[in-house]
């Protein structure tokens, strides 16, 4: 019954909600955001690590305790890469932090595609003009590409996925229904406090659609009770709130209705 509801009511609503967020468009936009110079700089060090030219990576790593830890981890990080050339390499993450009178911090992630696995290599650089030192390195193997992980699918999901999806659809629909009912009703009290109360969801459940991980914040509010976010290589995250105002209004509406003059 619940799956029937998802197919007949939820999916059309979901298509409307996700319209304009096609993954291919987001990937194109993301690729245009990352400066080519930053890509080439970080890619150079990432490829040195992949090619096991560790002496060059050691020389580029900044001194100090943090640098010593990175240098010690280089053999294990390099061994994560399979032998041979990757089928493709793409930028899947980019962050730049700029502070006044301070060197730039760059964090760039690359995805290396191999026949049987994908490797995500993240380089953190402290940039001094055209020069840079490595202040962070991380290499993580993946069983599927990040693009595939970020794709929204309904197949093979747990009951919790469907419950959260149903709540993400029902919460704003209930709020919109209660708002319309409130606007049409003749109330014995002021409408605007009720309209404000109805339009807000209380508490927040953040749910990662790909992994099923969730975080609940009991003290939080959210307009219209739902939110959703993603980017080119990140899975959808749904944020659902309880439409408490809408529920209370539907229960007490008859008592709030102004009596009809005879």
C-alpha cells in the first residue's frame, strides 16, 4: 500500500521537486567552477603519489609534525592505487579558503576510474603564489563511482528510506493544505500568527539517501517542513521536519472558526 502511494502520488511530486537538478548539468557547472591552474597543481601531486614517486611528494610536504605524519603514511596511501593507468580522472571536490594576508588553502579531490574500482584522492595545499606545500593527503577506494552514488534511485532501499521519502512529501503537502484551509476560513482570531505557525516545521531529520545515515536535531525549525540538497558528486540529503503547526490547526480549526451570523 505504501509503495503504491509512492508510485501514484509521491513520484510525480518528487519529479517536480527535483526538476532542474539533473546530475549532468550539475557536473558541467561544477567543472566550470574549478580553476584550471588549481586543478593542474593538485593533479601533479596526486599523480606523483599514484606513480609512487614518493620522494617528490615528501619534498613538497610541509615541515613539522603534520608533515612527518603525512610522509610516514605515503607508502600506504600510494599502495591504494591499482597498478596501471586509470581509465579516466575527474575533479570531484573543490574548496578554496582565502584569508587576508594569509596563503590560500586548497582542497581538491580527484576520482581515478579503474576497471574494477574507483579511487578518490584528496590533496590539501597551502598555496604561496605559484608555489604550494602539501598539508593533507587522503586516498579512499570506492566500489562505485561518486557520480553513480549520487544518482537518486528507489531500488534496493530500506524501509527507512521509503518512510523518510514519504515524510518528505507529506510534510509540505500537509502544510500547504492547512495554509489554504486557514486562508479560506473565517476565524475568530487573527490569521497571521496561525499562518506563520502552520508554515514552519519543527525539529529536523537529515537523511543521506545513499548511505542511510541520519542526524536528528530536536531544536530546529524549517520553512514548509522539508528541504533537499545535492551537488555534482554528493548524494541527495533530505531534511524533514514535523508539521506541528499544520497538525494542531487541523485539530482546532472548528473551535477557531467564527460563528456565522443568522
